[in-house]
């Protein structure tokens, strides 16, 4: 059975594309057939693939399919037959494509830093997941802390956990908290590192860079392991 993982957050610039390409490339490195579905109108994964073809040299092939419109769900389901792992980069706004991708997914990964500007949007994602679960009750959801402070990553992760104790709807606190809907904040995370931006620029995973940033590498391996565990239930 293939795994469908959607990386989504209505907030922009939180690390969705970085997470999507690293997950897909780790899956390929692990011997799986993996593909990225890019439903973001910015087409950042498509651009990553172009960079990879032009600059990255002798690296594994990466398939990236741009999909938009009403048939996204259907197309993802059809593709799932051909791949072990499908990673959807669902872009930085609530869209038809984001909802359709989540409807067909096993897991949604929500990257966020500990900054209020980003954590303030988590209740909207929880509300969206609640809606989607009416039709896809098995949808799992985890929060992936990204771009944490190098010397404050534990405290930053705790800030995200605390933010998840907030009600989804501040006017109706009895309606449940973000953590009721998304109970897991992954232990795996990224710290703010130039290595991630540099790898995107070269169309590579941080594992494929030479020289490698060993801390970025170990973060990506930790994320891949925890995300796959969550996706497999
Ligand atoms: N851990 C990190 N440390 C430093 N920079 C990072 C890290 N993760 C991602 N970045 C950089 O932050 C920027 C935003 O990341 P990314 O493009 O993955 O976010 P996004 O959520 O996909 O954004 P958008 O909403 O625009 O699609 C990029 O320049 C990326 O290289
Ligand atoms: Mg993006």
C-alpha cells in the first residue's frame, strides 16, 4: 500500500517545500518509489526539480507532478498505485487542492516555527483537519517544529506544545483544543541553518550536499523516521 503524506500550513514560509523535498528524497534514498505532487501555485517543488536537473549532477531522479483543480484528489489516488510514497506540497493558503489532498492522505504534516505569527495559524489548520476528518476519519496529523533557535530548540518546541493547548475557536472553548485534533508535536525538528536554503538552491537534499552539514543531515533523518512512523500508524 502506498503512503500519502500532505505537507500543509496556511501560513507561508514555514518549511513546507523543504520538508516535502527532503521526505521524498529520503524515501528514494531508502529504495522506495516516491513522487512529489506540487499543488502550490508557486510551484516551488517543480522549480526545485528544475534546479536539480540543471545543477545537481549525478543524483537520483525525482518525479514532481504539478496538479491543480477539482480532480486533484482523483489524480492523487490514481498516482498512489504507481508509488510507495506520495508527498504533497499543498502550498501556503487554504485551497481546494489542500483540502482534496488531505482528503486522500494518511497523514498531514504541519511545519511551524515557535513564532507567534506562525503558531497563531495552528487553530485554523486544526479546524480544517476536523472538517476533513468527517470524510477521512483516519487522517493522522502531526506538527513538525522547524527553524528553531540553535540554543533554544527545546524551549521553542515547548512553546509550540503550549500553543496547542489553546482552544480551536476562542469564542467556544468547549469545542476542543488544537492538541485534541493534532496531539503530536514531533520530537524531530529543524534548527535554523543555512544548509537548508543552500541545498534548495542546488536542487539537492542536505544529505546530497558536499560538504554536508552533519546537524542538518541528522535532523532530516530524524524527521523522515518519525514522519514515516506516524504515516504507518
Ligand atoms: N531549518 C531551516 N533553517 C533555515 N532556513 C530554512 C529552514 N527550513 C527552511 N528554510 C528556508 O526558509 C525558506 C522558506 O522555506 P520553504 O520554502 O520550505 O517554506 P514554505 O512553507 O514552502 O514557503 P511557501 O509558503 O512560500 O511555499 C526557504 O528559503 C528555505 O530554504
Ligand atoms: Mg513552499
